[in-house]
């Protein structure tokens, strides 16, 4: 699959006077750490999508907001592109640098500025790790709800850029639903405050617009997050199935019954075996699929919901339903799911992690179709996903050292995303578009819709200096991609029985 964003993006950018840029930064910020040598730049050549790599022109590691502001002002004056990076855990190539641009690493702005138990919020810098927020709030009986699997390492600034979710987003929402206010810097170094400490603020909802903008509209320098009280009781059910379709169908039944679990996750057999071998979570390795369903709240409600969900699992064809007998077992059940990605990494030299979202009712059909397409491409796929909100993460196993396998994996990944669009879903749920999915933006959005996206980008960044070449394809590139003819509800695939 030829990417619409490739080396031609760098080729279209103006030539940067590297010596002048370094001298300008050193003169203005003598205490700013700059990385210039090839051996120092190499570790920053990619994010979590390691298949695409570019060594940046220069890496800057600010420790204060005023340093970030001056860096942006200098780059704006010299017309130098800037790509922001947090912990580098992103999986869509969104933080991949440019050979003619500055990589602005925000990881050292990592202070928790305030935790307010009365107001139930925390003010944090963008380099604070996701998990650190909940750890700081724990003494007050509070926590930060969005919990991506990379939460031990990923930063809140990156979470805002990608609108990250996690295993509990079904009930508690994505990043956009759990933040109150952002302090940001524009490409020209101007300070903006988006949102407020109140529940709402007047004017356009720029807070929501900025969340998920993938570093294309500005640089986050401070985030005010909502904190929630820890539920009094949380219990996890593990249901195993002999048929993937039965497991998928039971998800819709649970939601239709009016039950909103704290988390509802699904894994197929390949993922189950990998996670069990890695974590020893107690998963049934012979099952075709398992569902993990967490129910939280007060004791009486949780007990009733557990009984109802267990009955629904059984009706859907579950061959076993287990309730975690204590907190330690509950933690092990979740550890297997949260470590599924590294666990699957032990099965193959490489894997390609996809991220698409579909309506829950389409889960059985899409899982069968993915299996068929995997066989057509001669590749294995492990399915791990947030079943409750239809956010799928097919892991395509391949070996990049074998000629043609990376290309086959890319092709299969693109077809999976186009399938998501065809059944009424989206090409991303939480990983963002970045470089990886820019072709499929042309499948999901019309020419007029893409023009609006470009207009929003131009309003914040007229020169296109922030993370150029990512997220939004140019209109003529979409014309090159051309004639996909994939639209919501129209399936360009062989007929298949719907479940």
C-alpha cells in the first residue's frame, strides 16, 4: 500500500539553514538541551509504529514552558516545521519526525502542579505519565479514568493529541470527556486557554476541537483533568466461548439489556494463548474467544448486574463464566488484557497494530471478514479490542525481513480499515490517523469535508509548520488514491451472512 504521506512531504518543505537554526536557539536559550549528532538523533526516528522512520533535523528537550514558547517563535520566524513528541508510544506514526524539521520533545515538562480533592481535578504538565495522575490522586480516593494499555509510559499530552481511551472508556469516556481545560501555545508562540475550570465555557468548543488534533493545531503546555471517585466495588467476569461469533454477539446483548460495564474487552484464541504464556492470567487457552466484563458501583447493583451479565453470556453460548474471586485475580485478568500487545510480540518478529471502530452489531460479521482477508493475504491476525465500544485492534503478524511481508501487512491493514468504514464505523478509535491511516481518510471523508479540515488547520497554522503531512491528506493525494467508493453502509466485499 503506497502511503500518500511519504518522503515527498520533506521534499516539498523549504530548505532549512541548520546552522542558523542551531545558533538562533543557542543564543536565545543557552540552557536548552539540543541534540544534533547523528547518534543522539537516531533514537527519535520513530514512535511506536517502527515500520516508518526518519531521523530528525534537530531534537530539542525543553524543561520549561517559556523555552517551548521561544522554540516555537524561532521556528516560526525561520519557517522551520515542528513535530511534537511525548513518550513516543503512539502507534500511528503521528510523532514521526521530519528530516527538515525540529522534534519538540515535551517529556521533561512532567510536574503535577495541583491535585484538588474538593474540586475533583488535577493540573498537570504534558509530560506527566497517565498512570502518575491516578497514583497522585489515590490518597484522596480519586483517580483519572482514561487508561490506555500504555498508561505506565504514555503522557497526558500525547493522550490529548490522540484523544486516547482505554479499557474503561465504554463507561467513562475518552480523553475529551475527562479534561476541563488546556493551556496551549500556537505555532507563533502565543498562549491560549481552551475550556475552563467550570463545566462549560462560552464560544466554540475549541477544547474538543483541539483534543485529538495530533499536534497539528498547537502545543499543549498544561492540562486540567477531571478526577473521579473510585467505585466502592468492582468485579470482573471472564466468559469463554467456542465460537468467536457467539462472543461478539453477546456484546450487543449486554448493551441492549441496559447494562453499561466499566470495561468490556474481547480477545481471540491467538491473543489468549500469547497473553496466558506471558502473564499467566488464568485464561482458558482452548477457548476461541474470551470476554472480560468489569462491573462497578455499589455492592447491591454490582451483584445484580453480575448475575444478569452471566445469564446473558450463557444464553449467547458461553461454555464457561467465571467471576474473579478476589482483587488479586481481578488484577491478573486485566493484566493479561493490558499486556496483550507485548505478549503477541513474542509470536512473531513484527506485528502491525490496527485501530478501527465499528458499530457493535457488526462485530460478528467484521471478525469473520478479517479472518477471511487474513487467509487471503497469507498472514495471521490476533484480535484484541474494546468490544463494548466497538474499538478493534487487530494485530497483523509478519516478518519484515521476508520480502513483501510488510507490504502485505499494510495492504491487509488498509482493507480492514476500509471494512470498518463500509459497515458504518471509523478508521480510528484512539490511536489517531498520523501517517498510518492517511490513505483511509480519503475513504471515510468527502472532498468537501476534507476542505473543512484544511480550513481549520489553516486557521491555527497558516504556514502548515506543525506536524505537516500527517492526519489530513491533501485533496490531490486523495485523487491519486482515488475511486475507493467506500461509503458508510455500502459493503464492497463478497456477500456474507449477517449474524
